[in-house]
C-alpha cells in the first residue's frame, strides 16, 4: 500500500487586491483585451505549446475560451464575461475592459469598499435609467419595415472583427445575407407570441466570400456518387417525410426504443433484417417519399426503399435533427416497431445543389422559417472567425426583435454617457444620493473614476497613436490620426464622429478625451430626422450593452469587496 501524503492546510490571503502579483495579473489581462478592441484591434494567436489547433481571433468568446486562467480573481472576472457572452453574444470586450478600468481607478482613491460599491450601484442605476429613457440622446428605435438600421447594426458587428479579413464589398454582401437569413426565420403569419426558426451555417472554405448565399430550407452534404444514386421525385403535392433518430443499420447492440423477440435457432442478423424490411414495407404502404436517418441505414433497406422510389438519406447527424423536426413537422422515430401516422411530416420539394466542390441535397420547406447560410471564406482561420461573427450578428438581431432599440456605437454612447453622469453629479447630486450616508465629495470622486473608466474603454479603440476628442454639444467621440499637425482648425481634420451621425461642419467645439473641462449637459432627445439622413451608422445592441454595463459594474463590486481568498492546495 502506498504511503498517503499529509493533507496540506488551505492557503488564506487577506486583502487580495493589495497584492502586487494580483495587480500585475489584472493589468496583463486588461492589456490583452484592450488591444483586441474595435475595428483596428490587434489579433491574438492562442495555441497549446505542445501543438494542436491554433486560434487567431480578437473576439472575447474565442479569446477567453482559450485562455488558461488560474488566479481566483481573474477567474471571477473572465467567468462573468463568458456568462454574459453566452447569453448576449456581443459586448464581451467592452464588459472586460470596463470592469478592469473600474477596479484600477477605484483602487487609487483610498475609499472604503462599502462606499465605492454603494456609489457604483447608484451610478449604474443612473446609467441604465437614462439609456432606457425617452430623453436618451444615443438611443435609436428600430423600424422593422425598413432594413436601414438593421443593416447598420449587422455591418457594425462585422467591421469590428478584423480577423474576418473582409473587404468593404464583402462586408456589405455578408451583412445583407445575415439580415436575409434572420428575416427568413420569422414566421410570415405570426400573431402575438413569435417562435423564431433557425439559420444553419454551412461551411464552404477556400471559396470567395462573395459566393456566400442564403437558401430557404436545409442543405445536407453528400458525396457526388451518393447524389447520383438518388431518384428524382415528380409530385405535385408535398412530399411525405419520415425522420429516424435511431440506427437502421441492423446492429443488434442498438435497437433504439424497441425490442427484438427471437425464437430458438433463428439467426439474429436475419431476424433484424426481416424487421427492417417490414419497416420498409410499412413506409412504402404509408406513401412516404423521403426517409431521413440520423445514423446508418442498412444497404438492403436502402435498396428496398430505392426500388419503391423512396429517397433514403442516412448519417445526417445529431446537429440537423432539431432543424429537420421544426421544418418538416415530423416527430423523430426511435423504434423499429409500430409507427404512428402522426410521426410523419412533409417538405415542399427535394432537389440537388452544387457549391464549389461540395454536393448537397436541398430540402425546400413549405414555410421558410429554417434557412441555410452557405458561408464562404478564403481559409480555415478567417472562416472560423466569420462563422462566430455571423452567429453573433444573428443573435443580436434576435435580441433587437425582442427589444427594438439600438445604441450609437463607435464609442459615442460611452463619451455621451460620461458627459451626462458628470453633469448630473455636479449639478444635481441630491437626486443620486437621496438618503444615502455618502458625502458629495465621495460621490464626485467615484463619479470621476466611473466616467474615466468609460472613457478608457473608448480610448481602447485607438491603437495607432492617434488622439481622441469629444465635442461639447453632443458628447460624441471624434478621432484624429497620429501624424496630424498640432496647431490646426479642428473641422479641417475631423470628418465624422465615431458613430457617423454628426459631421464637423456644424458649429462645435472640441476638447481632448479625459482633459480637464467644466461639466456640460450633452444634447438629449435624438432627432429622427438626423438619424434618417445618415445611411451608414455605427450601432451597438442596446440589450447586450446594458447587460455588459451591469455585469462589468457588479463584477468590479464583487472583486472590490473581497477580503480573503482561500485556496485549497490539496
């Protein structure tokens, strides 16, 4: 018997944020996520030192998913961001950067954690109330009778992911496809509660992005030889479909939900094959036109079905089972025994298609709430990033359908919000503090740290040494290139603000971001005329942004409130 080691005592560390190691680790994480932020964000390559898959990305979901984090405080932060991204898909980097900035800024103040947390909650409530209010100067309603705002939203997501390596024309093409794929998932005659369909992303790597397309229905990839064996069906009515989630291979070890009863001396294989053929006769007698199987169909059963002009397609995989069930209206059959007539579904038509070097069976639905987005890109790395971006865009559109508002992007919402908070805390602190025990001085300190954290997120958009300005009327962001002359008339250098809503020809005055200036009230109540006159806005998802803001503040508060970290070293 081997000797057992004595149990080691747990390691207890007090005031973890005062540790230099923790501060350095948080600073490193902040630099990683900050350098990825925005359309000109720097890419990261993540790989195992012993080899294997290499991930090239600037997206938070891929980045944090491949990072190995060991320190408990970093685990809290990264897990919070990952949970946010799993629910909302977008604004992951924004959440991580803001959280790091809040922790960093507050530590310099020397206030008690209780005071900081209480005031952070007040400021968070102020932000959310303002962004949801009718007077908000950076909130835009979404009109689903027009595609303009929706296209701007999708385009903004695509352009913020440089690893997709898209040209302007390709961005426009993919944006239109994503929007079309989303619109196809909305039922035509929906009333009241809407159940959305699904967009399936079909890979086609090594092809031009411009060859990407959207088709209603489902594409099932097959080899050219298998495709040639399929018999065409000529029928004026809908095609009856049977969908099997169990194997039809005749494997004794997998009989699905059914049982096989044998007499003494009877061959197992022959008995199962007879049962499969009986199943085939039942399908033929029920006038089934198309048999789909998640697993394998026995060659004899497949031949029998083909002889009776029934198309049989196997190995479709578990991924397509749910979309096929939704599209065809079938109930997946898990038994070789009796089949209920209610289990069958139907499709409008079946045809073949070829894209690049791949061959597909195309199932065309009666009502197109399931569609296939055939996605092309030049190589595996760019395709993986583009697929993740398309999934994010589709999810954001779903969130926007539920809450039809967007926020101005390009950093303008953050600078506008910072200006609003400064004005509110400077001119009307009583409305924030109310019956709170905190002083106005403490409120001013925390508000400045909060606004500075928001502005630092905006500062992360600049990666090439340029300057960032804010105007004193709208509180929007304006970028100046690094090689611009120092003494110059600002309107000569500035063209549009970060979101693209305003241009420099208006009578505006500017100041450098984070420079000392008297608080001003940014113009609220965004005019619909101004929004309608601009065709290329940069936008953010309101729902994702609000969640990101809330997660960042609450996670920062949680970390700031930590008094001890206890680690079990056994």
